[in-house]
C-alpha cells in the first residue's frame, strides 16, 4: 500500500483552520479573516509556517503523528466533505 505523505502545513490547515484565520486577522489588524478577506491566500503559507515555528517540539510531534495517521488511514470524513 502506498501512503501519501502530508506536510505539517496541510494538516495544520485541515485541522486547525481557526488558528490560521485568527493569525491572519491579527496580522491585518482585523477582528476576523475569511476567504473574503483581501490578500488572505497570499498570507496563508507564511502564517502557517509562523504558527509551526511557535509550536513546542511536543506540539509539532503530535501534529506529525496526526499527519502520519492520516497518511495511513486517509483523511477523516469531515475533512473529505470540505
């Protein structure tokens, strides 16, 4: 069986979008950010990398475990429906 390897940014976006949106909003000095926010897409990867850089090794390890599990088992149904 061939497994897809997910990057930590993929898993962060799929499982913790709220954190990413909050960080984008903070950078833009806004209360909320969403797909209607001008420039959000260009900021997304940088924002996720910043979030990952702020994580402890333990938090990154848990995220990596999630990525490994999803690579083996597939994405959860609620993520597949998005």
